[in-house]
C-alpha cells in the first residue's frame, strides 16, 4: 500500500509539472512589458493565489464528499453522466427516455465480465484503483500531443467519473477522479465495483448498463450473451456514442477480435 501511495504521489507531481509548463508557456506569450506591469500591480500574484486556493478547496472536498459508502448497500438509480448526457437532447428540444435496467453480477454473462476487464482494465483484480503504468503512458501521450485525452483510467476511476463527475478533459478532473477511486476501493470490494460499473456504463445514446445494451443490440438478456457479442460490447466502451457494437466500424471489429483472441488464449472460452 505504501508503494501504491508513492507511485500516486509521483503521478500527481507529474501532473503539477505539466500544469507548471502550461503556465510558463502562457507567460511567454504575454509581452514582457505587460507582464512587468501586471506583476508590479500585484495582479498576477493575486490571481495565482486565488486560483490555488480555489483549486485546493474544489479538489480537497472530494476527500470527504460525496458519500461513497452507501454504494455498498444501494444501487444507484441515476449517475452524473446520465444527467449530463440527457440534458443535451433536451437543449435541442428533444426528449429521449433513458433505457436502464439493473441486473446482479451473477446474472451477467461471464463472457461480458471477462471481455470488459480485458478491454478496459486488464489489471483490475490486481491494482487498488490505479494502473500507474497506463496512467504514465496516457500522460506521456498528453505531453506529446499537447492536449488532454481520455485514457489510462481503471474501471474504478471510470466508475467514479460516471457516478459523480461531469465529463471533461483536464488534470483537475483527473485528480478528483483519482481521489474518489481511492475512496471507493477502500469501502467496496472488487465484485461490487464491477457490478455497479457494468450497470451504469454508457453503451449508446440513452442506453446505460449491460442489460439494456444486450436487449437493445441483441434482443436478449445480459446472461445469454455469446463471447463475440460480449467482445463487441466491450470494444464499443471507449466511445459508445460513436461506435455501435453491431455497426460496421473497423475500430469495433478490430478491437473485438483482439479481445476475443485474448479470451481464447486464456482459456476463458469453452
């Protein structure tokens, strides 16, 4: 556990280092005369101090709120992701009903469980909420492309984001996500985390949870999904509004083949 916290501190230090680089870049863009004037007027110092205080409060509160212990006893009916996504069609004058049906983990095909873990978080059973190697790879990619991308998040981190946070691509949200994931791993066992994730994950516009996805795309219960159907559902998870499990997308086709191949090599398929 101590080693895990050490690696987490290194990752946070890297994120802060990246933020520092962004600030330095912005300062270079501002003309030096303007910069000196602002500095003499104490404007920059005040803005920086206010920003640090705001971020400290905004991020620090996630060590205490929201409550995550109730997830061990109750099933969430709505998530922050559901609320946010359903506001989009409402703004356009449309109203689409959410398709969502809760199903216990024991009634979900084991092929789905294995396919999702392989596709989204292959070290799920080993880590304590963070896959530091994946985070570092994603961070290096962000630095290389000079923009924030989704990636590197474990199933626990994705669940924390879906349940409690609005979708955005910035380091502050990632820190909040990490805090919530750490708290959830302390009070929920792996099976419960996986059960909630599979029941609230988005699988298309207004389609949430594997049961609703199975009924919508394949006309069957989640318990009856075949290995390839499970692989295709897992393959669509990175961008479910863009990729359909039953569509002709090359991304889904290639990714599902890889997931299916891994399942076969590991002896999961019988």
